[in-house]
């Protein structure tokens, strides 16, 4: 009773330079706050990023993870749809 059920989603990517920005977005494109986020520099000098979010299973669970390099105008996006 009173507990929320959820699914943890993790978005992970490596090989970025300079440091990228990670965003979670809902089905309307609105930004969602991550539960956790880590960024580290690998031995080769490139960035490894990992971000997680917990999605409530009782609500509409269409989310996207977007990793962006604003300087180079590079963006990678993955869309997750759970029904």
C-alpha cells in the first residue's frame, strides 16, 4: 500500500567529446529529471555518460533519452514506448 511501481530505464553512451548533455523527455517533449547521472572521462580522453530515470508503470510511459553535443551540433536519441 502506498508504494509506487516503476521501471528503471538507463541510457548509456561513450565516445563523446567534448562533454555531452543528457536529457530525458516525455511523450510531449517535456524534459524529465533523471534519478541519477554520471559522466566520466575514459583513458582515451572521451566522455562516457550514463543516466537513469524511473518511469511510473501506471502512467503513459513513452520517453526519450537524448544525448547532445551542442558545440558540434550532434544529437543521438532513443525512444522507448511501453504499453
